[in-house]
C-alpha cells in the first residue's frame, strides 16, 4: 500500500475526527516551525490525528497589495522542513495545474480552493500526483456539485479524495453555514471536512481607511460552527490557527487563537463522542399504534 492510501485510510478510520490546522499563510520559517510544534503538542495531548496546514501563496487576495506568502519554491522548502522536523503530514493549496507536480513531492494532501472546485484540469492534475485531494466546496455551489468534483479525481485514477464545506454566499459580504450540507455532501462517498474558520469570513466586507476593502470575519462564532459540525458527525475539521491573530497578515479575523486551541478541541472531542451524527437515523414511517 502506498503512503497516500495509508494516510487516507488512517484519516478515514480516525475517531472522533481528524484535524487539518495551521496558520493561513507561511510568514517565516521560524513562525511556521513554532506553530507546528505547538499545534502538534495540543493535538497529540488530545489523541487527535493532525495534518499541518499552511499556504505558500495566497493567489486570491482581495487586494493586489495584500501579503501572499513566500512563493512556491521557498514555501515548499519550509513545509518540507516542518514535515521532517515534526514528523507531520502536510496539506497546502494549489491554484494552477502547473503547481501540482512540485507540490505533490512535499504535500500529503493537495487542497483545491473553493473558487476552483469545478476546474477539471486542476482537479485532474492534483489527482495524478497520487496524493490525497481535498476539494473545498465553492461558496456559490450546491453540495451536490461536490459529487461531480470528487468523481473527476477518481476518474483520473485517484480514489483518495475528500470534500470540504466552507460556507455559502449570503448576499454580497457574508457567508452562512448550512448544516444540511454536512449530510448531503456524504453523497460524494468520501470523508467530509468542515472548514470552521473560512466559513465565517465576510468577503470584502471590511472598509479600509483611505479607501478599498478587505475581508472581515466573525471569529467569535468559530466555536458555534465547530460544535455544529462535530455534532452532525463530520470526519475532519479544518481550522486556521494563529498565535497573534490581530497581527496576522492574512485572514486575521477568522484565525483561531492558538492559546484557545486546546480548550476548543477538548470540548469538540467531548461533543463528538456522545453524538450519533456519523450514523444515519433510521426513520420508521409505518403507522404508530402506541
């Protein structure tokens, strides 16, 4: 069995859930290594499987002036160092088909951004690396779309695919999380992940002094969405975590404070252990004669 399939099986069989977590973007090698160390300490303490997440390039920023990260080559070197230093699998995102081969040499999970979830060439290129492919549901998509996206990966010869809910557009500058999607996305016949941080973005909803806009967010509702997701029975949680979210260069308003990570995950584990969300409720519609 190849390493990607082994990891996929491990994550699929993990209870109560696995965790994809880390800072939104690589800010520096030192920062990433410190974050990986701290997050692994917390998840190991709670017995949770961790895949460390960070991005080498944020290509879909609101403004062309926004911080994007170190780029492909330098970013992959840093992620590889995290992988070796802390013996952690890595998840990172790609935006172009040409990036997939290089990313596949380092990352264990290749993530497809929500805006690109229907891009066939990108899905196929990611699939052909043989690595696990995590597809985020577009904010503009019905959950049923993810069945087709997952099938594109499988038809390219890769059975190791998962789908991720990250909210649905509600007007121009807001997202909502429809808990029904956690159930409906199971029709893709693969693990379902809940992105409990990006789902609380308010895209381009924050006006800047001097003009222009940036994305805001509702960090205080991250526990609410996370509690709902684990109660429904998702297989994994995706969450961006930062040691200083007020000064994070990207998506600060929706990154969860590192100091509260253990407290939140501990509660979520407790909820997941008593929930029967992973089991389909059998509804008996025969006449009740009690």
